[in-house]
C-alpha cells in the first residue's frame, strides 16, 4: 500500500515543472524535491518523492518513449540536471554543464536518450544521458524562458525568450537558427508543437506585420504548427514551413468567478499553452484569473474560445495557472492536469470532449499551505 505523504505546493513561475507519463504518474517540482502522484485511481495517491537537489526544482519532464516511461529528468537552481528512475526512486545520472540558472527543460519525444535544457544566459544544453555526453549551443544572447523539442523532427528545438523572441534551431548543425519568429513583445511562457505533422489542418494566411527571418527548411518542408503563449496576453500559432505567424488569439477579459482573491498575494499573468495529442485544431491555454480556455482554431468569428468547466462549478483555478500536461494513460483515458498559484493540482478526464463535470474525490495535502487534488470525471 503506497504511503500517503503530505507534499509541498508546486513551484511557481516555471515553464515546465510538471509532467505525467502513460502509467498515470504525475510529477511536479515542489521546493527542492519532485513529488510523484498516481492519478489513475479514484483517489489520487502520493507514491514517492525524488530527493537529491539542494535548491529549488525549476523543471521536470518524463521520457515518453515507449518502454521507458519510468525515466524522468529534473533541473534545479543548484545548477544540475538529473536523470531519475521514478519506479525505484533513485537518481541515475546528472550533469552540471550550465553556468547560469536553468530556466527550461524538456525530454525529446523522438530521441529517447536526449534531455534539453536552457538557461538565463541563452545557453542550450543537449544531454545524451546514455553516453553521458553534453553539447552546448549558444544561438542567441537572450534569457531562455521555455523550450520544446519537436515531436516530428529529432533535430528541431523551439526556444522562447524573455524578450518575446522565438527561434527554431537545428541541433544537427550547431548554432543554426532555422527560423526567427517575431511577434510577441514580452516573455514567452510556453511553447507547444501541434501533435500532427504537416500544415493541412489550418488554412490561414500569414499575418500582416509579422516579422520573419527564415533559414533553411532542412527536412521539414511540410512544416508543423507551433503554438506560443506570452505575457503580452496573446497565444500565437506559427507555421514552421514558412516561418510566419498564421494566427493571433487574444485573451478575453472574464469576470473572475469562484473563490475570493487573497489581497496578500501579488500575481502577474502567466500564459501557458498545451496542444493535446489527437487534437490538431484545438489548443488549451490559461487565462488571467485561473480559467482554462479551449481554442477551436477552425471556428469562424472572433470568439474561438470555450471556457473549460461548467458555469455552476466556477472557474477551474482561483489564481493563474503555470503548467498544463495532457496524457493518454494505459486505460485509454485522456487526462489534462494543471498546477496553479492557488496551490491546487487539478486532473480532468475527457480531454477529447473538454467536458468537465462534478468533483468525484479529492486528496488534501498540507505544507505551509493547503494543496488539493481535484479529480473530475465524465
């Protein structure tokens, strides 16, 4: 019987500090540890803790390669990137290639041994843990805020910066910038690739006024869409075939619902995005006050968004959302998990229809504050 622990609250203002695997294990950085939660049962259970970092955990990601779902990686303000076996709760390897604070982390969905990280000085480190080899890239002298490895080209990595710039680099050709995508004018908080290759799903013209600097297309002539969320209050969709923005989605100002606001906690906008597998025309994003929005990219008219959760339940979270993870677990259920400044981790079932119904059960856990795990079932 798994031990029921009392985990700390998830860390704030991280581009990717939580993730879930196909076995239904959800991990998130909390203080200097990573907590592992089983989310497949009707009652979420804490199944373990990864202990080893000396300072705040800034990133966490699972290996999503078939047969290696127990492998995961974490980054920390202590300057390390660690590889873990979450089943045995042991650290396998680590590297200290970064000389500055690590701000972004992702495990390549195509290269089973590749973990990519970025830091405040703009250095991107590729770590092939199987051969304990690191390669450092310095494509731009800018503060890396987020990054995402392409699910369609093993050499392509999208990098988002504090100043709003987004680039796509080809790691097979050191320091080659395939695209520079200009459009955001503030921090890029999250990047998400379309789960399906090609750009046949959307037929939008490039936006007027979007600056473009194209490089070589390499082996991706078909391209793939890339979504970005920024502090400038917009979600943008980019064509990597042409290196141009094809859609800008502006956040709606919604009347805050649900729990009251704590006047003692000052917050700023954090706009994260998620592109669920199997849904090439739908993006999920956060909003100003903790709401989650589903964007139908094929919908005509100005209002392409739908609020997730029924009106009778109030908003999903009461404060801004930092991370969202979508995963299809072993029993073929689609889950959407979010973490927020309100110290709640919410798990939704039924991503395909984006229907959220009544609360089925919850597990309360305490550190300095209370964090609840809310499981909403169809």
